[in-house]
């Protein structure tokens, strides 16, 4: 009987390890990202795993060509979560400073960062870029080209490609292609409500699972070594 319970206990622990793995630390700090700079790879960094490999490669190729042709660089970063002591703005400022430490290095550079946990995003542009892409257009790229597809259903691939295409056109001296058109009757609030409901359901499942494991494992352990009452 003891051997049977030991076997059952081992099976339960194995199932629990598969069903409820310990989540890795997903927070990202400025120095967790690879070092890069003007004219250096990578141009697109996806720490959140929200961009397909094909599109990540397409972004890197397009932005590499843009910088080679125009001298204007664009870096795009997707994160899953920031360190607890960071905001999206402080993170972008720190990363812009790390990658482009001098005013001359910053002048021709653009940095876009999005935190996929909150979908907050930010853009930083150097002085030479501001002359071509003023702040109003930069914010339009951030909020509409990138932000709109994300708000319409977490379409990060579409958002990054759209932002890249618009920046490429502007920095190459072409007419501004403008922002994408929002879908009719888009209920942004409803979209975020569904996401919150989903998070709540997932949290409930985790809590129930841990409670079951925390209750059953000690019981099985006890009976495995002590035995049922009356035996």
C-alpha cells in the first residue's frame, strides 16, 4: 500500500509540474537587451515573442536597408514586462542613452518601445529626425500605426510593420503615407474588458490548481508513510 501511494504521489507531482510550471522572471531592464548602435544589428528586438520570425526578419532587413541608404536608423523593441522600478519612459530614455551615448549618435536615430503587458508604448527621436518627423507625426505613428492594430486585437505584427513602413517612407524623403484607418464601430473598451476577464479566469485556475496540490500532496505524503487509520 505504501508503495502504491508513493507511486501516486510521484505521478501527482509530475502532473503538477507540467500543468503549473514556475513562471520565469520576465521583467526586462535596460541592460538585459543586446548592445547595438548606429548602423549595427539588431534593428528589431522582440523580447515578448509577439512578432513572428518571418516578420522580425523582414523588419530587420527593411530597417537595415533604410539606415544604409539614408543614414537614419530606427530601432524597435517589444517587451513583455518592465522591471518594477521602471516606467516605459524611463526605460526608453535609458535605452536611447545606452545605445546612442552622444548627441551626434542620437541625432539620426529613432527608438520605439512597447510593453506588451500594458500595451504602453513610447517613441524617441533625435534632432535630425525631428526635422523630418515632427513630434505630431511621431505620436501618430506610435498611437495609430502601431497602437491601432494592437488595440484591435493585439496585432503586433501588423502594428510594427505599419510603423516601419511609414517611418521608412518619411525618412527616405517620400510623401507621408499616413495612419491606417480605424475599423468601423470599434469598441476599444470592450476589447480591454475581455482581456481583463481572461486574466481573471486564468488567475482563478492557477489559484484552484495550487490549492488542490497544496491539499492533496501533504495528505498523500502522510498516508504513504503512516497508512490509513485502522490499518
